[in-house]
C-alpha cells in the first residue's frame, strides 16, 4: 500500500514538473510571438493532452490576433493614402477656384469673367462629386443601415442604368454592345443598391474603356461588363475593389466606386470579380 502511494506521489510530481515545464515554454514563447511578425506557432515538448490543447488554442488566438493586426495596419495605410489623395484632389480645384477669383477681380471684360466663372463652376462640381462619393460610402458601410428588399426586375434596372449613361458613353466615343436576356431575371434585393452598382460599373467603363463596352445579362442572373483597357495592368485590376485605390489615369476619383459596388453586391448575397486578359477588363456579377 505504501509502495503504491509512493509511486503515485512520484507520478504526480512528474506530472506537475512536466506541466510546469510546458507552462514555462509557453510563457517564454508567447512574448516573442506577440512582439514579432511571424506565423511560427507555439510548440511544447510535453505530450500531455491538455497542455497540447492549450498550446493549440493559444495558437488559434494568436492567429486571430495577427489577422486583426494586419487588417488594422492595412486600414491605417489605406486611410493615410486616402487622406493624401483626397487632400490633393480637393486642393487642386480649390487652388484653381482661388486663381480664377483673383483673375475676375483683375478684369472688367465680361467675356473673360464668364470664362473664369465657367472654370470655377467646373471645379466646384468636381469637388461636389468627391464629397458626395465619400458621404455615400460612409452611409453604405455603416452597420446601422437598414436594407429594404423587394422583388426587382434586374433586366429593367440594367436597361434604365445604361440609358441614363448613354449620353456620357457616346460623348466618350463608346457605343455599348448590349445583350440582355429576354427571360425575366427577378431577385429580392434593394433596387437603389442595384442601381448604384450598375452606375459605378458604367462610370468605371467611362474611365478605363479604350472605346468599347460589352454588357451582358444572362437568364441565370450573371452580369458582365467587359471593355478593352490597355492602360491597366493585371496588378492594378487586382486592386480595383480595394478602398481608396485609384489608377493614375482616373481623375477626380476617391477610388471608392468599385469598393462600394462590391460592398453592395455582397450585401445582396451576390459576388463580384474582375479579370484581365489580353488588355480586356471583365467585371462579373452573380446575383
């Protein structure tokens, strides 16, 4: 009996020593994992099931923490870039407006004054578009927004959106090739959100198209916007949906148009992707 108790005590002491060693190993490693950018997991020499489960759980928590840190770091970088871009985009028209006002005070020529006022109006409209886009984005990404859905006739919304953009497209020398299915595509979604998505995609085509645009809606709800865009690259296309990302060729843009489109499409339960092949940009939506 005494021998059994002695053996049991020895086993318990060994168990405690093993657990203390595992705890020490975890303590030594945890600080390093919290302060360095690494994916290396916590490892312990013990084969104790509970201690190994503890290490696994801590690795999961560290992984989640690292993802949150990377998201924060990326968001912080995006915000700094956005502030720089927006400061430039707002300062440029402001500088032009101030310059034109100065010139107006220096002349009595009515025709010159009209030209300066026209330039001021154009710059003011540019600033208005930038601020409105920022406001729309802040509203869309707000978690407090309540989305009202209804049975939406997608064919009609797409046709109306194209019609409203037709003057802008033709002004840019773009004659769209439209192929909308005769079958009624009905989805229970928010109509204004869908209209905004189509508007942003059409606006994107105006910016990047080399003169062509093909729009297709299939009977299974797949929508494509395709156009030649030789100035783009595959790397740029991969970033088109990122917040505040802009291509240098796109003037007066906050880089939020396609990011807004992605947010709205995903909110509707759909998907949106961009492909780039042989200088041709294709944006696909599935509802």
